[in-house]
C-alpha cells in the first residue's frame, strides 16, 4: 500500500518554491510554533537553520525537507499539512517574504485507516 504524506504543497506553493530554488539553491522548511509568524512554515536555504535533536523531519517535498519542532509535532501528528501561499508580507525571516508572499498551512485530520500508512518521520542523532 502506498504511504500517505504528512506534508503536501499546493501547485502555487511549488511555483514559489521553484522560484526560490532557482535563486538560492537547495531549500528546507521549518515550523516551530514559536515567535514571529507563530506556527507558519518558514523557508530557508538548506543549512541556514540549524536542525537539532528537538526537531523531526515529517517529509520531503520538491526536494525540500520539512522539519518541525518535536513538541509542535505532538499537536500535529494526526494531521496532514498542506503548504500553500498567500499574497502579503509575513513578519518572519522566510525566503518568500521579499516576493510579496507568505507560506501558510492548511490542515486536515487523518482518517483512522490512514494512520497505519503514514510516511515515516526521522530525527538527527
């Protein structure tokens, strides 16, 4: 049976990701639930945000790892995240902000029968 992704990107978000990749190279996402834009996903050049033992990778989309703070993941572990974009300037350090966009999260709860087939998560040790 095919695994079910924990994180997806809309077509519009993929277009912005590809623009950013052409300018900055490899990218990564992190969602902390902390300051600035709260729990909005932030996009960085790969390696510009230091991943630690308190972070968990919930998936890879368009070659970009999507990391989340472990304590934040506890709130979202039964939820599929869809990353979209919205026009407007966010107040974060995310790379899309100068383009006049911000990444946003849409979510849905997994169905009971999906929970057995979710994409595995991993951490760094």
